[in-house]
């Protein structure tokens, strides 16, 4: 993963997908599913779709038939996008999927006309405040609902095998550096990083949407299957980003990373990453 250039390796997206799927808010998905029930064919536009994680998680929870448009600037990721096979291609429950390669920096590559729902996941930390304001204008114009999952909120924590928080100075230091790194521009304006978690619902509310927010944290318990693999990759990216912040001490970050990776591998710590999911309803959906 290279978060600075906003390039994301397919392997990283595949590694995080199970944790993402557990974390996403089912209550917000159920709410939008109920609101969209009874429409002929749902049209869903997924922004920054990557390999289609949102499609795989959300499509079985929405009424059928569905038609998805997956937009991303990386064709190699879109190439890997597949819906969940739910009984073969002829099954009407398998959504129709179209992919579009487009740079979303100006939102110009996305058209919401005729859409029932716009989605994005693990996306809003990359964008700027003006970008969200433009999105809100477009959603209002076409009276489309939005379901925006897994926006990081800046919380990261370690915990012992009983789930009790471990709070060490080096953990707080590494989190603070990571969040500073997240606020660097990533091709979509001055990136909001963790500030997006509060700003996204606030801006959507000011634009007249009815907004609901739910937590969708990653909870990687000590010793649980998948914790070591995902946690080690996360620590690697976290330490790399922290070391890139001007003035940071590479040796302190290196020692912290080794200490935490060892504890993770030995099943002595688990870790968590804070996210929010946001549902925005135009009021008449
Ligand atoms: C963290 S990944 C999330 C992917 C997917 N939504 C998921 O939940 O697995 C962010 C995605 O945004 C895409 N991206 C970054 N900058 C972009 C841009 N300017 N235009 C379009 N896509 C972009 C990346 O290629 C990547 O697929």
C-alpha cells in the first residue's frame, strides 16, 4: 500500500476485506435496503471502488435486481472486481456490474443521474473539504442517497488478550504521526485524513440530508485468526508513514514497530482502528 500517492495494492485490499466486512454497519445497510425496496432495478454507483469490496458486501443486502457502476482510476484493481457468485450468472440476484476507469478528483467521471444510491468505502480520508461539498451538491441535484463506509476517524489502539486497552507513549506518538501523514494531499485536494469522519456527516447535514452515523471499527483481537497477518501489514504501513513525517525519529519508530509486531505475533496484543459509516438520505427516499 502506498497511501501517499493514493495507490493501493490489490493484495492489501484483499487482506483487509474480511476485517472490513465484519466492521461495516449492518443497521445502516438494512435501513437503506428498506428505503430502496420496491424500485424496479437499483442503480448503484461506487466511488473509488478498488476491487469491489463494497459491491461484494452490500449487494446481497439490497433488493434485486441491481446494476452497479464501479469507478476507480486504477484499471488493474477494477479488473479484479467481481460480485459475490450467488448461484451462477443467470441468477437475477447476481448484480450486473460495469466498471469505469476515471480520475475522481473533480468528480467529473461520476454521473449520478438515474442512480438510487452512491457508495464509497475507505475513501473519504483521501479527499478534501471542497470535494465533499461538490459531492453533496451532486447528490442533492439528483436526490440520491449515499452510503459511505469505513472512514477512518484517527483512533488506533492496542489491547491485551482480555480486551483491556494498552496505552503507551510510543503508541500515541506513532498514531499522532500517522494522522499527520494522512492529512497530506493525495491527488484529491488537501486530504482530510481522520478529520473526514466528523466533517463528512456535518457537511451532508448542512446540505439538507438526513444523516446517520455508526461506528465501524476494526477489532483485531489478540491471537484471533487473521490478526497477525493484517496487523503486521498495518504496522508496516503505519511505521512507514510515521517515518515519512518531517522531524520524526526513524529509530524510535523502528523500535516501536518491532516491539508491537513481536507482541502481535506472540498473541499478547490485539489492535483496533476507528472508522465511521455514514448514511445520507435526501429526505424523500
Ligand atoms: C483505500 S482504497 C478503497 C477501495 C475500496 N473502496 C475498498 O473499500 O476496498 C481507495 C481507492 O481509491 C482509488 N483512488 C484514489 N485516488 C483516486 C482518484 N483520484 N480517482 C479515482 N480513484 C481513486 C484507489 O485506486 C483505490 O482503489
